[in-house]
C-alpha cells in the first residue's frame, strides 16, 4: 500500500510540474491575427468548387516561404475559413481536381479578410510542332551521303 501511495504522489508531482511549465511558456505568435474567409468558384460560371484544397503558407519579410503550412478544404458552397492567421504576407495555393492550380501572395492587414478565387479549366499545351511557321526561304539540304561521288 505504501508503494502505491509513493507511485501516486510521483504521478501527481509530474502532472503538476508539466502543467506549471506549460503555463509558463509563451506563444511565439504574439501579434494581431486575422479571420480569413475563402470562396473558391469556377471562372466560367461562378459556381462553387467543393472539396478544393486551400493551402496556406506564411511568408517572411524577404519573400521566403516559412515552414508550418496548413491545409483547409472547401465545403459544398466552395467556402472555408480560418481564424488566427498572423498579420503579414500569406501565400495561398488552391488545388482542385479538373482545374489549374492557383497560387498568389496576400498581405494580411485587417482583422477580417475575404478572398475570392476563380479557378480556370486546364489549358491545352502549346507546341511549336502543332503549327510550324512557313519559312520564306527553302531549307538548304545536303545531298545524301551515298550520292556524293569523288571527282
């Protein structure tokens, strides 16, 4: 019984010390934060894009992307939001099946920010081989190697 009491006292002391250290820690994001609302719609008709991935990256003052990105998903109305984005540059990337990937940087300065993103359908690839330009001069060609005869 005494051994059990010592064990319980040890567990209680560990819990108290851990709680005390956690209360003494300071969060590193000590500035104002923003509530960001996203609306993701189709460019051609304005209809919502459901289940689009909205990926958020913090960007430092030098334009370099920081670690610790966050991913949100849009609801059936094409909307999602997050409260707690620190003021400053925010890189937003949108990925949705059947649409071009979207990416842009936004400067977050207010307590509430609404961002509407219009996704476009994929474009066809461009190739110089599809429509070659006609040349104004005929191409110069060498005769085949077997047709050359020594003089």
